[in-house]
């Protein structure tokens, strides 16, 4: 594991990281200490939602809101060239600007692709998707994309529905 995790708005330093002047010099508004228990609890909570119908309120800053809970997806920057999905943290929604009404009912699912469909290259992607229960539109995909064994990359891809010129959804 790297020294910390990068969230959408904050860098999270694991609680077990040795105290140093480097941490105490960081801005407390952009750096937070996090425990393994917090990350485990949040990950377990998100796992319980797999396959359930959830009200989706949008995504912003590496975070998404479902059924009144915000999950922030954390990037483990590893060494600067490689990055991974490091975990999730559950938050109260007050820290974010999500829609007041749900955009859709979605289902949270794990996914794994072993080949890039567009290029046919041997690449893999593992993570989670929020899939619209009405039309199977993928609203959000997050996880780790492996370009090859040397260059994994953290991904958080929000894909709102496109609107047609007449104002309806496509």
C-alpha cells in the first residue's frame, strides 16, 4: 500500500502511517487521517448493496450518492505511474452537491472485463458499475484498469445519459 489514498477532495493518510513532520505540515482541510476499520466498514457496507435497486443521485469528485449515502472512491496512487482503486469511504451527503431528486434507480454490480472491446488488446478492468434498472445504461464505472501487468490505472467514469435535441433522453 502507498502512503495514502487520494479522494475527490481530500487525501487520506492511514492511521498506522508513522507520525512525521510531513503529515502535520499538511492542510487539515485537504488531508485527513483514516483508519483501516473505517475503510473496511465502508467497503462491507457497499458490498451489502450489490444487486439491490438503489436510488441514484449522481456523481461528483470521485463520489456517488445512492439511497441517502455517499461513497467516495479512493485512488491508491502507488508509485505515480501506477494506480489502483484503493477502497471506498462512506460519508454524509452534506459535504457534496448531488441532485435533490434521484436521477434513476440503479443496481450496483461487480464487473470484470478481460479484453478491450474496441481495440481487442489484452487488457483487463475490474470494479463496480451502477446500472440503470430501466434500460441497462451504465451511469458509473469505477475500479482498476490494467493496461498491461505494469500499468494499472485507477478509474472513476461517470456517464450521464445524453439528451436528444427535443429535450428527451436518448
